[in-house]
């Protein structure tokens, strides 16, 4: 077992200044939504605790999560986290290839036995004796098992590793299988999305490296800090949904006005992800802002739920199931009812004051 230096020491050895190190800690705290003083806590942890090695391998996938991670909006975080990863193993972006890469993987497993995080991108095709994904002349499953055996915990990058993604769509001829079904007893975290949001990926990895533990997870094994809210909850078009104002057809007046895309099949009301708050391309936009409804790519079986343009028939809303029309109309009806109640109350008060005045006039005459 290798003696591990602290993260700060490793960064200093790679030319990262103390000033940039503190910027990195502050950036990480903000990205994860941690409270005041969290940047100092992160700095303390990184300065005193042994760093956590990360081995990143790729199974049956298009490598879009790697591409996404490389495009994080925070270059400092990217440079530092990537530096930490590539010191250990990342088979897509590391310099080594072929036999050298295979040897590096074997060496990293032995060197950091029981200490490393195994980050897995892509799923595992089990049919045909694993012939649909061959790595170093062997089925990918063999490479994965070797890494999982001595890993401290697993990170499932993207929907491929988390749920199987489109490769596992019916009838799933390759037998594509997500990580949790193969290794249910190994501590692991799912970071779904096709691909996962780059800032979400870098923040989660930094959290694990910093605190040497997984963040708080929801019932499906996803980090609550990024998957605790529906896309619908933070969507800037939500007000139009509540008001019952929808795009009816592509490029109609409603589409040009930025109305709700629910009727065009938007899956935001049933999808948990940080797209509206974190966004993409340096925080510039996300699919709904770009004019296309959410396809629910971070949810299980999103590829087998019918057309991306079929509207959802029921939507969980304040603990109940209601259609979007019901929610929108109810909101309008609620306002109308409030106006009506206010009007009736005003009439009653007016009638009461009038009767009181008439009664007083009668008494004075008598």
C-alpha cells in the first residue's frame, strides 16, 4: 500500500500556488452550495488528509461524460482535478496507450489497493460472453471486476453506468447492464445524465477527494446536492406552467414568447437534475432555455418511455398527481375564487354596514 501525500502537497508539486489553491477551495464550496466557512474547511482537509486516488475507466459508452468533464466552466477546477486524476489513471485522456496503459492500470490497483475511487463511465454488455466491449483483448467486465475488488467506492458516471442508457433500451441485444446491478454491495454513487453536467462531475469528485466520503445520497443513490430538485422546480418557464400557458406547436407565438414546453413533451416535471441552476457551456444555457423540452436523460428508462415529444399524463404536484392542465387551470381558478370570495365578503360587509346604518336611523327616529 502506497504512502499518499496530501492533496495540497500534490498540487504544490505540480506548480499550483497557495493563492490558486485557496481559490480552488472557495470555488468548490460555492459549486456545492456549502455554507460560510466551508472553503476553509476544505482547505484544512486538503492540507492534512492523504489525497484519494481516482482510477477512471470506460465501458460501453460514447465517452461523452469525459468530453463533458473536460468542458467544465471552471478551468482552475478542471486543471487541478484532472491533474489529480491523470496522476493515477484515466484511459481516455492519459498519455499512455495500449500495453503501457494496461500496465498503468494494474500498477495503480496494486499501489493504491483499498484506497482508490473507481470512476466508471459506460455500462457492461454481458451477452455474447462480453464480446460487445473488449478491452485489452478481454471483455470489459473482467477489467471492471479487477478494479472493483480493491476499490474503496465506485462512481457511476452518466446514465450509461447509472441506468444502462440507450444501450439497454428494449430489447437490449448486448445485455447492457448498469453498475449497481453487478456490484450491489459495493459503496457507490450515481451521477446520471447523458452526459452528466461537467460542474456536477467536478464538484462531486472534488467533494470525495476532499472529505474522503460520498456526499449525502437520495433513495436512488444520487447526490442530493445536485439531484434533490426537479428540473421543473427551478425552470425559468415554471410561471407559465402554473398559469396554464403552453407552447402548442413548434415555432408558434408561444414558443417565440418562451412559454412552457410541457405540451411539447418536456419531462422536466418528472426529472431530477441541476440543469436549470448549473446549466451548460459556462452557465450560458440548458435544453429548455434553448427551446427544446427536457427529455429526462438522468432518469431510469428514459429511452423506453415513448416519444420524447409525448406529454406526461400525470405530474406529481404538491404531493398529488395532477395533469399540467389541471395544475394550470387550478392556479387560475384559485385566483378567480379568491376574487369571488373577496367580492362576496365585500358585499356582505357593505350590506351589514348598510343595515346597521338603517337600524341606527330607525332607532333615532323612534
